[in-house]
């Protein structure tokens, strides 16, 4: 599995730092992944989710294996840091 494109939309909504979409193998897109910051200042990703009929939140899409999740998280966080650096470079 190759992540062939990452789109990052910077945001400042509570602990949400960005909304991201990824394209896998130029054939499959996952929209609505968020980059978040925990209480310790560490960044992590949250896969897209929705509320089910019982009021619980369930992931819409998510990796099954840990190495896949780490790959996705690494690629997204790298793209986020690049987008954030470009933004701060622009505003001086």
C-alpha cells in the first residue's frame, strides 16, 4: 500500500490542528482524518468516524494492522509539519 497523495487543511479547533485526506495507490481516498494534539503537546491522527444508532462513535475507515497505522500516521504527520512550516514561512 502506497499513500500517493496527502491533502492537509490546517485548522485551529480545540485540539484539532488539521483535516487531512489521503489517496492510496492513486485509487482509493480516505477523507476526514484529523491531526490532533494531546494534553502533552504530542500530535496523533484520528481516523474518520460517525455516531452510530446507539450514540457511540465508530470509525468509518481504519487500518487493521499496527504497521499500517504507523505508516499512515507518519506520512500524514510529515505532510502536516510541512504544511505548517509553509504557512508560518508565508506569514513571516
